[in-house]
C-alpha cells in the first residue's frame, strides 16, 4: 500500500510542477491558436506523469528481484 501512495504522489508532483510551468508560460492574453498548443502541452504533461509512475514501479520491481537473486546466491555459498 505504501508503494501505491508513493507512486501516486510522484505522478501528482510531476503533474503539478508541469502544470505550474505551463500556467506561467500561458497566463498572458494568448491567441486562440496558442490555446491548442497549451492543450497539447497539458496532454503531454499527463503522459509524463503516467510514464514517471510506471518507470518508478518497474525500477522498484527490478531492484527487488535483483536483491532476491543476490540473497539466494549468498545462501548457496
């Protein structure tokens, strides 16, 4: 359960930081054409947060498996 919370927080942090950056860059009076670019940026931001969470989950699983195999090797010797 702790890992789920950590991963969710990581995704939220990436999203919030990116949202703040995009908000600052697009807060001025912008043309309609630029709002499409802002929407694309929001979509990419959401994608980045999902990718960061997935990467964190995969890395934790790989490190856990590596540690398990090292423990088994040391027990055999």
